[in-house]
C-alpha cells in the first residue's frame, strides 16, 4: 500500500530557518514519520554461508519495505518478520550484496560470494554511520587491523601515511611526551571525538590501539555538525564492542617487546679534531686584525698527549645515553555476548625506558576499557562504556633539551670527572653544567608526572512505537582528569681541582684539593595538582526508513550540552635536608598559590537529513546551532549549515548495462559553513583579564600595600568565533570488482574573523591595550588523490594503497602597517601572499682563490678567505645587503604529503610495509647545527669537511697559502645564510615493516586455540632523504622562529625493532 504525504507548498523564508532552527528541524523530522499500514507478516528463518559452505556470522539482513534489520548469529542463522513480495537485502563486508524476494516459504538459505570492493563497508560519520557507497562527503577511514600493524606507544603515530590529507609529524620519541602533530589538509589540528564525545589529543595519544575499532576523518563540510570546533576537520574514533550472539566469548592476549634506538644523532668531534679546528679559528679571528701571525692555542705536545693515549677524548653524548633502550607492551581483551548482552573488556600495559644510562627517564601506563550493550526489551537498549588510563612519567629535573645542548656543546678535551674519578664530577665546563650528572635523578632531583583520566558514558536507545524507523536516544558522559606533579630540585656538588704545590726538594707544600661548588641550592620540593572535569548530555531523535524500495530517508535531531571546569594549585617549600617530601621543610620558606581556574559551557542543536534514491542520487543537508561561553552573550551563538550531493553514475543504465567492470563511479560535492572557538581562550578570564601579581600595582592604605587590578585589554563585546566556508568536489571509482579504486578531491577553505589586534594607537593614559578583534582572513586550497589495488592469485592475496595530497595556504587580509620605502612595503606585506615564506639571499658559490676574491664585482670584507660564501646581487645595486633578500622557500608545512601501504599474505605468512613521505619542505639549522665551536664549545663531525690550508701551520691570509677544498668554509667564517643555509627536508620513510606467521588451525585445534600469530616488525626502519645529520621530521629552526633554538635539541626520534605474539582462545 502507498503512503500519503501532505506538503505545504508555501516556501519558508531562509531567514526564518535561521531564526527558528528548532522549529525547522522538528518539522523536518515529523515529515519523515508518517504512519504506514502494516501488511500481513510471517517469520522467515534462514542461514547465511559462503560458497564453500562456511557460516557467516554478523551478516546484515534488511527488509527494504519496512526497513527492519537483523544479523546472523555465530552459525550464520537469522530470523526476520517479512511479508510475501518483500525484498530482503543480505550484506557482509568482503562479500557481494545479495537480494531475495520473500515468497510463501518460511525457510531461506543465502549464499554470499566474495567481493573485493568495499562499497558495503560501514563508515563512521558525524553522529552516525553510512555505507561507503552512499557517502557524499570527503571522509577517510582505517580499521583496527590497519592501525595496529604499526607498533608504537602513541596511537597518533600509528596513523601516519594511512589516510589521504592526514599528516602526522612526530616531533620526538621522549617517553611520556607524545609530541606528534595531526594536521588535516594543512588546515591545522582537528577536533577529536571518541565514541561521540569530544576529547583532546593527549587522550587519543594515550589510548591502547587494541581498544580502537576504527578511525574516520571528516575533512569537508561533513564536519559542520560538530559546530564551533570543527573548522579544521574532525577525527572520529570508535572503540570496539562485543559482537557474538551465540553466548560464547573470545579471549585475546598480545605481547610486544621492542628495542629503541636513536635516529640521526649528530656525532661530536674528538679531541684531536677539536684542537685543530680551534687553532684554525684563532688563526682566522686574530690574523685578520693583527700584522703578525698569532700562535696556535694547542701545540705539538697537546696533540701528542691524545695520540699516545696519555689523555682521552671526552664524549658526553656516549657517556649520558644508551645505544638501545627497551619497551614492553601487554594487552588482554575479552569479547563476547549473547542475544541480550554483548561486552568487550580490554586491559593494556606498557613500559617504556628512556635512553639515559642513569635509567632516570621512563614512562609507564595502564589502559582499561569496558563496553557493555544490553537489550533490556525488544525496544530498549542500554549501553555502559567505561574507559581511561593511569600513567607515570619520571625524568631528571633538568629539561632534556638542555641536556642535549650541553652534551653537544662541551669541549672534548675537558674530562667528565676530575682526574677521571667518578666521585668528583667536573665543574669547569661551559656554563658550569655537567650534562652527564644532570641525567641522574638520584644526584640532582627529578620531575614526576602522574596522570589519571576516567570517562564513563551511559546511553539509552529506544525504538519509538507506532512510528517505524524512529529511535530516541539519551546519552550522558562524565570525564575526570587529574594530574599530580612533583618537582624535586636537589642540591648537589660539582668539583674543580687544585693540584699540589711542591718545594724545590719535591716536598708537598700545599696538598691537592677538590673544590666543591654547590648547584641547585637550596633544595626545594614543589607539588602541583590540576583537576579537570567534563560532562556532556545528549538527546537524539533518529529516523531511518526505506519507502517503496526506492527511497531511503533518514533524519536526525540532536541537542547537546557540555560543561568543562578546571583549576590548578601548587605548594612549594625549601628543604633543609635532601628530602623529597613537603613536610620536611620550614614554614618560613614555603609558598602556596592557585595558578588559575576556568570553566566552559557549550550548547548545540544539530539536524541532519539524508535522502538516497535507488542508490543513485544521494543528498545530505545538515545544520548546527551552537553557543559557546568563550564569547560575550551578544555574539556567542552561531548557525552552521552544510549540504552535500552525490550521483552514482555507475547505477545508471547506460553504465550498468554496458560496462560491467565499473562497480562504482560517483561524483560528489559539498559546501558548508563551519566555526571555531579554540583560539579565543576564555572571554571572562583571558580576553579581558586582570593582573593581580603582588607589587605589580596598588595603593598604600594605612601603611600597607593593597594589590591593584590592572586590566590587560579593553573589553570587546563583539568578539566571536571565526568562520570557515569549505567547498569540496570529489570523484570515487571502483573497477574490476575492487581490483582498482580511485578517489580524488579538490578542496577550498576560506576563513574570516581570525583574531588579531588593531594597529591603531591609543594614549597611554587609557591604561590598557586594544583588545583582539575578528579582523583577519585566509585561504587554504589543494587536492588529494588515493589509489587502491587488490588481487588474489591462487593462495596469494596482495594489496596496494597509495595517497598523495598537496596544500597551499594564503593570507587574504592581514593587519599590517606600511613601511617607509617600497622594498620594505613589499617585503613586509602578508595580505594576498602565501604563508610561511622564507626570505633570504641567493647563494652563488664559494670563493676558490684569492684572485677571485680580489676581482669580485661586489664589495667584499677584508677578512674574506678562499672557501667563504658569496651571494647574488639580486637587485643589481653593486652591494650585498638585506635589500637582496627575496622569497627562497617555504617552511614548516610540506607542499606535498604522501604515503602508501603494500601488503600480502600466502597461507600462514603475511607481510605489510607502510611508507610515509613529504616533499617541498625546508628547514634551517640553528645553534650547534649551524656552525662549529659556538659558545666557545665543541663541534660536530660534519664541520670537518671544510676549507683548510694544506699546511696546518700556514698563515691563512698569505696569498701563497695552498688550500684543500671542503663543503664548509674555513673554521671561524660567517655561517651560511639564504639558500645555502636552507636544507631540503623532503623524505620517504619506511614507517612500518611487519612479517607475521599464523600457525595452521590443525595444529591448534587440540589446544582449543583459535589463532596464534607471531611476528617481527620495525618502526622507522629506513629513510631516504637528502637531509644530513638530523631527522627530517625532527623540528629545526623555521625562518628564525624563536622556538627553533630549543626544538633543535628535542629528544631524538626512535627507530624501533619489535617481536611479539598474539593468541586467541
């Protein structure tokens, strides 16, 4: 029978939709909920199996007329109510869809054939799931198997090179630091959502990969349903759930043992090389200013002492760091259930040791998860999800970057211990810091970071009676995160040495003496705590139904409210004895303070409407009406609509009936408005804050100083989020039954309302600065392409997945002032120009002789020597100066990112290789990587490849001196700049290599083991790059950025070798 629809033909004005989003969404949902007559039904029983008669558990059986769905049990059996003439659609991932017409029979056997296409794959999208064939947005996903093939302590690193448009850059392998960046299409870090709840990157990084079912990324307007935090895209993480319906359960245990080793650590020179470099530096520095040749600092006797072994080179890097450090991971999970209850339990533990020989750097973590689904009645389903982690990071008190800096800088002629006695660590070093001693927490103190996070989600899902396909769902989430940190600064001693004094008869007048120099005094202990709570309530109406076997209609209306509160407190005391407990201190030297407190509230209303006609014409419309407490009341609400359409050309008769090799050919487009409030801080406390520091400002009342309140900025009641308008056009194609797949997207994002401070001048008497305003705008655009190939040759299965993306970002409008001349106006302009441009001089070569120096067309300094750099006179004025700087490269963000995965299996053997790469990206090294002997310190071995005189004792400024050519100029010359200093950081890296073997089933049956697999793998095994001496993912100095000097000393990235096993009962 047909269903009647009644529509009001008067169009509702768009401005009314914006004004009344609640009414519009509710009306839309009611239109989707007509009453239909119910035909006479009967119970159909059946069995789903493969072509070789193996039962298929979990196959989906759907009645297209009623929309009723069920799934097959562990033996492939199913039951469903249907009427004669109804069409049943049976699907299962990896098999071709089958359709059957219900007749008078009550028994039905279904045979599914293998299908290499993944069109039936279910993908997690915003507030729901969709089959891949019906997607109209730019969405990529990976499953648990694809994630866990990479073995790493950080889940974020395990996603590298596996999804187009998703760039993962690992900054460090420091235990407990989790310094890896996620970037979507060059737009920035996405919103992270785990099981429908917004989380931060720290939480995702610390998850156990074995608890994750899949990860999806929303890269276009499909992210708009997440409102004010979705402008950079959304990363959706779904955890695993129980799946068995036959009452049985599975137990899985896995173990991984890893050996970690640094990648690309520069080597320091030995004592002989250092002395030679130092003599060359002194000869150049002084001889250019004095007529007589200055004598060398180190003479023949100094060199001979190291050559014959009387003295030994000090290598601070080798003394402080181990070559290899261990890591262990254990995981135990239970997966099972029955008709009423399904459950998944997971417990994970990892222990990672750092590279310090002192064993003072380590990280330990426990993960837990329990996901339970209970079918209370035929209509009511309840779910309870509990998860979280507890971890501990221990490290010496001195920052790791400072340790590296000192280890690279120290002079190799200075012993680590006075007279090589380990009881007396040397004081007479650069900055009087001994980088070996400070790596030992027992000697110098420590920092301990304890973190705990618990989260619980309870939800009730109810099938509304009388309205087929309508569900109501209520969800409540509570998170508690707590950090307890200890900073123990322990005083310790370094030593200098005074040798004995003898008289003329060889008798000791003054004995030798070890002079103690106290460091870190006084001993102090500081404890700090950071509690953080987050709650979320969500109410959803969801409608999904098929009409007349042609029209698939679904809709969603959702209300969500979030509340987040955090604060911080610390206490500190000076300790008279070397104790790590606060109570050991004196009252007069104690300090307690609250560092800050804050809260955030957000509310939103979400609506979605999906329409699918015969799997051929697909459309989706969505909106979100969002409010954020980060902004003033007058401007905290925003409306974010989005729309997308798709046309599956492959379902048209002229394709379907003539080109059988085309399984899927779809074009799609999307457009939406998204928002972001993350850059705004918190309006009451940071946009308009007050300085309350003691003695900052105040008044004297009765002889006492009373603190004053100093506003940090003038309030701006119009401050609001920035908005992002995103467009995407895409093509999806699957050919030859999944043997070849292609996806292409072109995207463009225009942001407006970016925060900046006006350059207008205000009088100092105002007493405050101008506030931030929504003044700037930018544009990001590019493309991404992915290719897949899968095939089977007898018992050999293999696959290839490859993706590449390219992104550019430009400032459209930037707050900037005009300079005093045309060059500076051009040089300092940002509007309508690409971001992150590197300016510098064009390298032209190295002087090869004195004659070339004398005849050079531009002015050269008097101290110039063969081997020194010279640069192009870019503006042709006969002088090399700052006016010759021009755009030479881009930094930080690669123009091109790519990755590919190769894999295959033959009988019990399997092999997987995952590659990641980047191109058109550049870095510039700073500090000790830029030149030798800086800060009167040592040098790295790469600087031995330099111009130097054939005769080590020759006068460098004598025109007759003969030279040996090298890559670098002679020691002591000006360091490289411009294109000579810029290093090409393009690379291709074998991120993962894993070889596994699954034991034959006939060997395991008697032991009641379902599966036993052993493997060997490697992480960051090989890298192809023109970059030398450091890792291409490791940050360097970017165009003179202030953080570059510290970043260059970050803990190195690890290469890891793994062995492990997994067993299933």
